């Protein structure tokens, strides 16, 4: 049962008992006691009800010294502001709070508890940033910078470094096996028996045009008439070339390796090779930028913004995690913020007071009184209950004193 309901019930019961026992108070001491106890409880309970109700509104429409909270609304706002500024959040306490609770600890705890929400905030912020970026301006800047950058880079040197690094690459053998498989598939698909037969017959035609007459006729009788067998043999030899790529002892593999090293060396040291390759790469980049570069850029920019925003959010979170794991970086971060914030604590202090005042300004007098009644209604009901009980005790004592005095 709510305390307010209990207080109302006690007041109603006391009033009813007083009314019932009033005509019978002289019949016997018991009825006299009931009357005095109930009447005193009624008076005390009613007085407390009137006093409590006067805080929040006008009981029975009486305006004199009632509706106190509504009338004192401005004083209450000022009191709340002063309490927060002068007692709870003084400048000294705010400085101590900032020093004791470092920013990095607050950020770490917040990220740990709300990582998904933090990432969503970062993602949304990134999407907002990307949405307001001028796409044409970005292309002009990035495209122009890319063109100028391409001219300043040594593409031949980079390619030579990559080729030399590949020599010691741990996954080189696995990559060569995959490459050999692709080459084998290509040869099997492209060099069918019919394709090899065309090449074989074409070679015979050229040989017959240039070959020595007698030897040509003898060799023709021995070899050409075995067309099906030779075509199949040639095709099998062509396909077997793929297997030599993964055999370091094969002539093909050694020849490719020697040529590979020769090209890598020339790219690194031969001026003519370097100029030719660099000129070729720069030309291709510039042609791409001036041709379909803008179209490709627009398509990528429009289609990849969500992925880019997601990448930006993850990057910021990763940087935050990295900083929080590094004690030196944390101390540097905290010291930087304290150095910037502490001189402005006074301004923050005044801002807190304005926030409190602005928050309370939303409530006029009646609304503030209603809010206070809703918040403290149960507590002030105990005042009424205690008043009724205390009045009943006083009534009983008064009646007892009167009865004892009458018998003396």
C-alpha cells in the first residue's frame, strides 16, 4: 500500500471515529478515550495535510501562504544552481576530478563497454564526412598529384627490387606450382590436336620450299606420313613445358632464371632500360588518368563509400587501442588534455551552472510543484501519518490527565 493512501485512510478513519464517538463520550471512559484519541488524531492529521498540500498547491483554494514551491520557483532554480556550483562541483573539485580520473581511463572504459556503439558513431561520422566531400575537387587534387607523383618515381628500380625479393620469397615454390598449373591449363585449352596439326603442316610446307631436294624427300617419307603420331607427340611435349617451370634442374627453368636475373639487373643499373620502362609506366598512368580515370574514380567513389567509412572507423578504433596499450602514449595524451583543459575549468564551471539553470528553466511554477510532489509525495505522506499518530498519543495523554485530575 502506498504511504499516501495509508495517510488518507488514517485521516478518514480518525474523523469517522470522532464523529461516531462524540455523542457517546460521556457514556463511559472508553468512549471518552476513543473520542479524544480520534479527535486529536483528526486535528493533527488534517493540520499536517494542509501544511504538506500548501507546499505543492492551494488547499481549498486558499492562496495565503500556500502553493509555496510554485511561488518560490525562481529561488529554487537559483538555489539548485548555487548548490551545484558552490557545493557539489566547485572549481577545486573539478580539477581534482580531472586529475584523478584521467581521460585515457575514461575513454578506455567507454570503448570497452560500448565498442559496437563507438564504431557505429565513427562509421556515421565518416559517412557524413565522405558525403560532403566535393568529388570533382577530390579528383582534381588526387589525379593531379598522382600524375606528378608518377613522374618522380623510379618504377624500374621498384620492379627490380620486387623481382629480386621474389627470389627469396618463402611462398615462391607454391606460387610456381600454381603458375605451372595455370600454364598447363592454358596449353591444354589452346593447343588442341587440330591447332598443333595446323602448325605441323605449316612447318612442313615451309620446309619443302627451302629443304635440300634428296634429303627432303627421304625425310618426308620417314616423318611426314606419320602425321597423327607426330602431332600427338608435339602436343605432349608442348604441354610438358609447364612441368619444367617447377623443376630447378631443367634447362627451361635455368634459362628462365638466367633471363630473369638479367632483366632484374638491367632494370636496376641500365640507364636505357630504366628510362624506357619509367617513360612507359608514366605514359600509361597519364593516359589512364586523362581517359577513363575520372569515370573509374567516380564509380569507385560512389560504390565504395560504405567500405571506406567502415575502414576509417576501424582504423580510428585500432589507433585508439594502440594508444591505450602504450603507457607512454597514454601519459602523453593525458598530460596534453590536462594542459589544455585545466586553464578553462573556470569557464566549464560557469557553463555547468548555466546548464543546470537552463535545464530547470523548462519548468514553470506549477510544473515544478507537480514534479516535486511526484518525487517527494511518498516521503511527505509519512509526515501526515506521523502527525496523526502523534496527535492520537497526545489526545490519549490529555484525556488520561483530565480523568486523573477529575478523580482527585
